[in-house]
């Protein structure tokens, strides 16, 4: 390491006759001018003046200059480093400014390089320096350098700083070293809320639910950040029921009030569960607590209502929103589409344009989706063209997918294939699934088979892909094909995910697994299932057994397994547990099968109920013997 007197790398401004130093008001006026700068060119001119007058050797002026270069939007980190190089003994705060600039500019490695350079020049780091370099290390996930920095922190006496300690915990957590994070945590004399929360976030980040849970219960002082971390963890890992439970205990504990972040997380859980009752309660809660409905939250509400099949609620939120932003429009257009109101979705898109709102990529995905659901081929083609020609937006996989969907739903298989051949990216599973869905409807076995194999190629782990291909073979009575697919699945060890549906009654969600009618009210459930079967038979309904994988051979068995699909169990339970006329809302983890779809259509007519089923791909609003999806899903 060189001494402090060693020559810096670049030009040194020799202190000579200095007009500015003689005239402090000139120094001041240069800094005032800098304050007014908006462009890099202007700043560079002031920089030149400062060099000419040697003002740049003044640490304060050099600091201000590098601050402009490193932190303002019209800056240049290259110029900031020039300022640094021009100083014989640059103070640490200038290093810090530029390190921070590199973090903002997402070039964290350069922050670390600067730190190294400061050490070479024997400039001692301060509190801020460690904040920045530890952050850089966290971004880079550099455990080795992180450990070295940790030892510098201890050696230079910064180990007791709560702020630096929390940065260390965060760094260790992000690189997956929770034991080390825990050591730092345990060793610190004062464990503040931030330290506890950093540990909690670390466990959540590393997906360690067990330790997260334990640690959370050990916490003496839990604030809204702690609760939010646990709720977000459950939502992100798909454990929505657990997230709701934590939210309930948060309210019961009275430790703190839920804030906007809590509400957005819980809304997402409610949306996934399709739990409209909870959603409505949450909406009222937001109003009562005076939480501002910004673009994000209002869009989340619109999304929740439409995904729970309550489109009136979504429209209400949308219309009440005063200054509608693009996300609000997108959420409402998507909501109309997913509830089977394609024409309303397209009309809303035109209103959006008329309101001089600039549509983005998502807006076009929404409107193209509406076109494909509504079978509006010409409109869809026109929007797709306009997207690039009028708005300069580049279509991505989703947009191409919508168009392929649009063509195949309309039975225009040549155009769909041409689209797939001509697109700049490799088609994904969603696209093949869309094509296969249409092949099933149009009984296009040849293309269905071809698409089926491409689909399995694109998502070899997904059980549903094999089922789709097997169904195509089964419809064509090609049992050899069915067996081939089944064998392929077994050979590859692809596991069948059990169908699972839930229905919410009076705020309690009841779950049903396919083929398993074990529930509290078991006898009534069986009786209802029998009654449903009988009334379906009377209505002239015949079970479509072609869509059952050949793991069950005999027709009778196939039929009984069909009548125990999870959505049917949930509906049976809903029918016995609610008063006549009540809408039933069911959420299913897989796609609803063809047989259940036709059965539910009839059930909605027989029992005079609206039945809303959200499966893994879309919404089905069954009413009076029809489904909003128009039998495409
Ligand atoms: Zn089914
Ligand atoms: Zn449907």
C-alpha cells in the first residue's frame, strides 16, 4: 500500500495564482451557478472554470462538483471520477458520493473498486462508506468480499453502529448465510426493531418458513414491518390461508395497524383464494382506515373483484377513482374480459384512447385478449398492427400468444400456424395450450397431436400437458396414443397433481380434494352428489368419459371418478349449505375438465344458481345453462 504522499493517478492541479481564492465571492458564484445547472454541458463549463481558478482543490467545491456529476440525473460518473483524480488527498466524503452514484447507476462493482482505491491512497473509510460498500456487496452477492468488509468494520471500530450491523445482517442473509447473520445479530449489544426485522426478512428471503415462524414468535417488539414480512412470505409462497390467518392475529394482537403494504399483500391472497367476502370486508376496512386508493391499490381492488367474479364491484371501484391511471384502465379491461364481457372490454379500450390515455404493452395484451375471447378476428389484427405503427410498442410473447389464440379459437389454424412460424421468439407452453384447446373444440386431431408434442417439449414437467394430449387422442378414440402418452408420463416420473377446489361460505373456506368426499357433513354431501347425478341424468346428460386418463379402465369406475372431481364436491357442498338462489364461488387449482364444464352448465340451470368457478386458466360464470367462457378455455 502506498503512503498518503504518493502521486494520484491523474493530473494534479497545481495551486498557482488563484483568482477565486483571493475572491471568495467568485467561488460562491460558481457554486450558485452549479446549483442552477440542468445539463451536463453547463456543469462541465463550471468545472472548467473551477479548474482554471484552482477552486477545484477546495474540498467543499470539489464535493459539490462531484455530487452534481454522481447523483443528478444529467450527471456523468466518469466526470465525477475525474474530479476525484484531480485531488491530491481527496476527502472520504467525495469517495462516498461517487460510491453512492455507482449504486444508483447499478454498477456496484465500481463502488467496491473505489473503496479499494481509497484504501490504497490511505484514506480512512467512515460510517457512510461502509453503508455503501456493504450495499454494493449485497447487490453483487459477494460473500468473500463481504467477509473482508466485515473484518474492516470490526478492525476500524464501527462494529457497534446499529446501522452498519443491520447492513451486515442483510448482506449475510442475501448471500444465504443465515448462521452468520444470526451471529452478527446475537453479538450486537442493542437489538433494535430494524435488526429484528432484518433477520426476519433474511429468513423470508431464504424461504426458511420454520425459522421465520420461530423468530417471529421470539420477537418482543413487533411492528408493522415485521407483520408485513411474514404475511408477504406466505403470499409469495402461495400459502394464502396462512397469510389470512397471520393478518387476523395481527388485528387481534393490537400491536400495530395494518398499512398499505399489508392491505396490498392481503388483497393478493384474497384474490387467489377467490374469497369475495374477505375482499369486501377489506375494501370497507381500507375506506374506514382512510388508506389512500392510489393507482396500485385501486387496481388491486378492481382485480380482486373481477377475479372473484363480482364485476359490479370492480366497475364501482373503477368509476369512483378520480384520476384514473393506465393500470386502472388495464385492470378494468382485463376484468371485463375474464368475466366474459369482451365487447365491454373493447369499448373501454376505445374510451381509454378517447380520454387521451396512452396505452402500454399491458393495455394491448388486455384488449387483444378481449378480441380473442370475443372472436373478433379483424379487430384483433388491427390492434396488433396499431400497437407498433401508432404507439411504437414491441409485441412480446404474450401479444403473439393472444393472436395465436384469436386465430385458433376462430378455427383459422393456417393463420395461427403462420403466426407461430413467423414470430421472433420460441413459442411457449401457453401458446401451445391455446392451440390445443381450439383443436379439441374443432376436433382437429392432426394439428392437436403436433401441438401436443411441442407443448410437452416446452413444459415436460407439467402434468396438465400430458393430459391435454391424451384427451386429444381419447376424443379420436386412438387408445394406442393414449397409452403412449401415459407411458411417457410414467417413464419421466411426471406426477399427477390432485385436483383441489375450495368454496367460501360465511368467511370460512372449505377445501375438497378429487375423489375424497371426506368432510364434516359427509352424509349430506354424498346424498347431494347422488341427487346431482340423478338430476343430471334426468336432464339427459351423459358423462363424457373420454377425458379421463386411462388409469381407470372400466366405464362405471370412470364415471364415479368423474362425479367426484373436486369442483363437483365443492358445488355439492355449496348446494346443501346455502339457501336457494345464493351464488356459489369455487376456486380450482387445475383447469376444469370438459365433463365438469358441461355438468356445471346444466347444474346452474337445474338448481337455478349462478356458479362461478375460477380454474387455473380463467373464470367461468355458469348461469342458466351457459358459461361466460363460451366453452373456450
Ligand atoms: Zn372435472
Ligand atoms: Zn366456462
